[in-house]
């Protein structure tokens, strides 16, 4: 996959948020009428597109009847031994930016605290957070492969 595209109400806030996750802007451009960029990190690429007159996105995480794209999922097995610690560190990084630049970020919104889930023959540690526009992001770690 080349990239996942995210429409945002404020590209500068979105960039500041995704930078805290380890993404870096690799290309800035316009889509004809608005600002956009590609960011690379967590073994992938996202595209942020600023929407000039944004409407709030549906609450895909809380609305059990929502149909459509649901969330991005990042496998962070290789970069952290513990999802709880990783999430705590992320909260602290975000809070330090919030305290010095409150117009750039809001405190991290955790949608689902780290929990274990079996999918197929693997046990995962799973957590969800909201991005700068409230879109759900999943972070997973492989804990074990069942025999």
C-alpha cells in the first residue's frame, strides 16, 4: 500500500499530533485548493489533507451502526516491549507539547486502554486512541503465537 489518506480540519494540528507518534513530513504539496502532505513513520505513510470548511466526522468508534472506513492500525511489536509504557510515554510527550503550545495539540484521548485480544492463532495487546480530529487509531503488539 502506498499510503492512507486522512482529511483533517487543521493540517498543522494533525502534523503536530502524528509527529508525536513518530511520523515525519516527507513531502508538502497542494491538492489544487488546499494544503496536503505525506508523512512517514511506524513502517507506513499517511497523507494529510486539510479541508477548508470541515464538518465533524461521524464517531466511528462509539457508533455501533457506523459503516465505512473504521480505523488505521499500527503494529508496534518491534518498537516497544510494553503497550502500557508506550502509551504512557506518548501521553507525556503530548502533554509537554500541550503545555508549551496549546494551540497545536490537545491532551491525548484514549478510546480503549490496552487490553488483550485473541485473533486467530495470536494473542495481541490492543489499544485505541483518537487523532487530532477524533478519528480512531489502533495500536497492536503481538504477545504470543498459540501452538
